[in-house]
C-alpha cells in the first residue's frame, strides 16, 4: 500500500511539473515571438518526390560550390547515406569552402561524438539547435527545430520534408519506399532561405552573420510567385486556417500525421458544409507510436460530411502538402499536427503559380492510385478494435 501511495504521488508530481514546465516554457519561448513572414518573391521552383533524385541534385550542388554551404537538418542519420553526406561536407571545407552545419539537438542526437569532432577538425562549423535547457527542461526537449534548409553559395536553396538517411531513399525494410515532397529554389526566394538559416544560426551560436553582404548577392527574378513562411511553434494554425478558407472548390491535405487543432477541425467541417471537396492523404503505415490512432479521433466527423480520406499503401507517406483549388500550393516542413502547430520551428513555402500547382496535383493523383480509400464502416471497425490505443493517444495530443 505504501509503495502504491508513493508511485501515485510520483505520477501526480510529474504531471504537475510537466504541465507547469510546458505552459510556462511555451509562454517564455513562443508567445513573445511576433508573426513573421517573408515577402512574396519570384523564383524558379523545382519539385522532388523521391530521395534518390533529391540527393543527386543536392550533393552535386554541394560538390560544385565555391563560396559557402549552409545546411540545417532535423535528422542526419549515422548510416551510409549520412556518412557520405558528412564526408562531402568535410571535403568541401578542406577545399576552402565555408561550411556551416546546423543540426537539431534531439533529431540528430545519435550522431557519434567522434563524427562531429572529425567534421570540426576538417573545418566544418557544426552547431546544434534547440538544446534542452533549464528552467523549462521538458518544454525545450519537446520544442524542436524541424526546418530542413540548404543554401549553396547563397544562390541555390532547398527546403521540404526529406532529412538525410537511408530510409529516405527507401532502404528501411519496415517502411519501404519513402514518398516525400521537397523543393529546390533559384532566384529571389533564396534570399529568404539564407536569411532564415542565419537567423537560426544566430539563435544556436549567438554569432550574428546577417549583415555580411557576401551572403546576399544579386539574384534573378524567377518564373513562380512564392512566399516563405517561417513559424516558431506559433502562427502556423493561422496560416493553415487561411488556406482552408481560401478554398472554394477543392482542397488537398497530405501529411504523415493528421492531428489538427480544434480550430482546424472546425474549419474543415465548415468547408465541407460549404461544398468544398476535401481529400486527405495519410500513410497506412506508421513510423511513430499513437499517431495513427490519434488521427482516428478526427476522421469520423469528416467522413460523415463527405471528406475523402485515403491511406497511402505504396510505402511510407511523409508528404507535407496543401493544395487550394488552382490558387495556392503549400510545400514545406510542417505536418498537419499539434507538434508542428504549437511546438516546432518550421518553414513552409506558398507557391501561387498555376503550372506548378497543376504539377503537384498530378503527382498527388498518382499517389492516390497507390492509396486505399477509407470508408466509414472501416473507420468504425478500426475505432472499435483499437479503443485503448485511441484513448491513450488522446492523452498525448499536444505532443503528437
């Protein structure tokens, strides 16, 4: 009895501590940040939907760099792909190119200390973003820099859902083929990716390089109107709501994790009632505990109003895309979940070019051929057979 008493007391204490830590930490780190977005610019935008083609172009651009390589990733794996990537950075640093590598502290925690040490010895400037720290240890451990930005010679930029590792080229036996969306940017928009990297570098290292003219050369005007949207555990909900309200005919939402906030769920239901044709694509496989079960808490009301929900079965679906009619396409790092909405630092790109939007729609329609449509009867069957898991997932909503 005494042992049970102390266990319960410990659980109560930890629950109170986590709650206070999270709420006060969020207020300290997030609530004081102002809403920020970059101007609309004209850029040339290229789309990647598989890791092999992305890595080929990214690694080639790194190999051909002459001035600077600025890279931020959430995850760099300690595997053959990660080692090739890091070796390439070391090679370029030894050639005299300025190489700065910013990694999320939690996402890339498994990189060996010896590898980081060797990178630094070879001239790569390595830093870790968002290190957990007191007094809000729990909150800072949860709040991650989830952006994936690469800027080469301040003239070519990359951003999207891919990290660096074998699974992103389909070499994970459990997950199989990895479907994701990533973009390459040339033209005016690279200015904003460079600015964002230097902002994140400043936050991580306290070194301010934003006034250096060498990082901001003249850039050509591209063919696509676009806008980069950085978020810091805030304001993403506002942007997603604006996209939903923009839709008059159709709305595509592609995400590996579908765990919307209450406001987003209400906006989706309102759009369905107004006759908007909504299609949601999620993976049938899961790479994290409880995220699939959490989604089922939201599927029911949407299905009842005619929402089309598809579960991708051609591998693992990690796409982070929203398409609104022929008006706007959002591709970036943010998932349609609470972590991206209220915890992580993200970077999204709104593209307003009809030709690019049609290209993305065509890829989505191709993905739908490898997806299974979820019926309400299937939803009910799954919900009834996974009641315990779904109930557990509801307790973890803020962190999913």
